[in-house]
C-alpha cells in the first residue's frame, strides 16, 4: 500500500489557512504555533506536483489546483473525523446497524420523521428495514430477525407499546362499477368483482385476513402493487387509509360505500425482540417512534 506524502495534520493546516483567512488565525484555531502551520502548508506545496497556495502580499491565495484540492481535503478531513466518531461510538456499545421489521399496514412515510431525527443522533448507525406482512411480521419478532418490530399482533408473553391505529377501507378506481355515482354497495355485490389481496410474507404459518369472499381473487406481495392494479381498474381491495389517502383526495381512487361498513381499525404496536439486550441505538429509535406517535396523537 502506498503511503500518502501529505499527512492529515498538514491537510488540516492548509484548509484552516483558507477558512480562517491567514496563517496567524489558522494557528490560533488549531492551537498551534504560526511557524508550525506555515511549515505544514509548505510541506503540502512541496509534496504536490503543483502548489496549492501562492503569496499575494502577505496573504495566501488558492491556486487553480488549490481550489480543487481544497474541496477534496475538506472531504478527507470529514471522513477522518467520522471514522474516529464511529470508533468512539462502537467503544460505547452503540450498534453499527439496527434492523426494524415494518408491517406493510404502515406506510414507511408515516415514520420518516422519527427516522430522520434518529439519523441525526446516530449518524454512524445503519438502519435496515424489513418490509413484512401478517405472520411474517410476527416471525421477525419471535425469530429475532429484527431488533424492533412494528406490527398488529403481539405474541403471548411479549409486550407491545401502542403506536398508532390504522383504518382499513374498501377502495376501487373512480371508474369502477363499485364506485359509480357514490351508491351504496351491498356485501353480496362485492363477490362479483375481483379482489386484490396481500400475500402473507411468513414462511411457517401463513394466514389470511380481512374480507376474502370474492369469487375472483388476485394475490400480490405489497400494498403498492395493489394500488397499481386498482388504479388500472382491475379490482378492489381493503387497504390501509394511510396508503391511499392522497389518491382519494386527488380523485384518483374512491372509497367504496358499504351499508354496514366492513372497514375496520387495526391497532399497531411497537415491539422489541429482546428488550434486555437492546443496544442504545435500538432503544433510541424506539423512543423516537413513540415520541412521534405521542406528538401526532396530541396534534
């Protein structure tokens, strides 16, 4: 491996002279003597094929090459600081990655604010999201495939904190016979039309849920696929309102009107696969999710 001619300390001196505007100000910012800063910058100039600074009177001015290398040096120093911060975080027991299983009942956009706040506090911790459905969500919890799980089923012996409530509503394209003229649809009429249902992502115990009495049925793996087929007028489905609210408001999809609505509300919980061994990052993400839930509830 080829060792760089110029050290991080020398690049830092070069960047500081530009940022501070003079060698004396750079020396003060770096808590070094002016002579040591001047020497470091001279070594940068001498170690490169073309100089990065030239003197204009008493002021150091960037050359054309220096303008480019200044940007690269800033990135180099940033990466070095981040590497040291990562090492410090790992020494404190902060996880390098947190895995979260998110049941498709909840659109990931609903927790984007919490994820954004978490990313600012734990910028070196990666987040891996497993998008699951039905028993697949429970499996992720019981088999410890995820640190955090957001789903509607709390297995016996475990605890879940109420996070939010999801309303399931019957939806079809605005041109679909089930939504024409806003008329009320009898339950038996639904059986005459194709229903789009979601496949269970679980491997061990697959289950069905919702209204499944339609003679014609297509099965997809995700609500986004359901919405695409519904927009094309190829069927109807019971979908979480948080997935289709914007489409309904925009007049692209319509809620099917039922006499005794089959729409239902599903409580969604936040669970931890092992609370006793959860690291600080997993706990912090759980707190952010619960905090966002509280803020939305009181809004």
